[in-house]
C-alpha cells in the first residue's frame, strides 16, 4: 500500500522527502562556543570546561594533566575527546607527562566505550591547525570516535544528518560509570 507524501507547509517546494529537522546543529554551523582568538582567555571552551561540574561540562574523566569530555557536536554517540588542561595548540608542545596521560586516557576511553556501548572499532586522531580541520585549533584535543558495523547508513551519507539515540548527559553518565578504575 502506497500513500501520498504528507504535505509539509513552509519547507519550500513540495516533494516526496520527509524532513528530519536538526536545529541544534545550527549552533555549531554558526560557530557557537568557538573562541574569539587563540589565547586561553579568548573564550576557549576547553579551558573553561574543567572549571564547572562534570555533568555541566560533559566531563567523563579527569586526570592530572588531561581530561576526557564528550564532544558537544558528536560524529557518533559516545564521541569523546582527550584534552590537556594546559592551553597548547600543537602536539609537539605537550610535556612527556601530558603525552603519556593523553595516551592512557585514550586507552581507558576505548575500554569504557566497548563496555558501555559495544563499540566495534574507533577513529582516533587530532586535527592540527584549522587547515587540517581543527574546529578549535588553539587548544589541542584528540578525538575518540566509537564505530559500529553499519553505522554509516543513508542518514549521514544522503541526508547529511546524524541520528543520535541518547542525550549527551545520559551518555556522559553511562561512560563515567563504565570507565575502568
């Protein structure tokens, strides 16, 4: 049984497509939470996040030199970032202790994501500089993106939309509870 597509007024020329509106993405597109300059005092969110509560900042784990935080604009559910507390832009600027803790938090994040959500694999990496795709180039951060077989489906490929099944606060709580001791 086929039916006519539902008329959706106010979306332009009527067609056969249904719309999944994601207005929360407009904040990212318009640069919300982006620093006004390269300095730590220029509104860097990675510098201000640790000053608040874990819940408000979506911090999953705090180390001595580095913390793990959920990405506010995730590629996939559970998308974490390992971020040094110190405001540095380049990987070569990290101290030995910061480098070691960044690596250890990344390993722990992988374990927590496997435990909490059964991740099949991961994309892990950093974009060094705005020309390399860093959204906040002035403060180094490493992405830890969980992946599952079949997680690239028609929504991101055709619809340029990512469907996330859980609120970020709930994801933060789930991962914090699954974090290895």
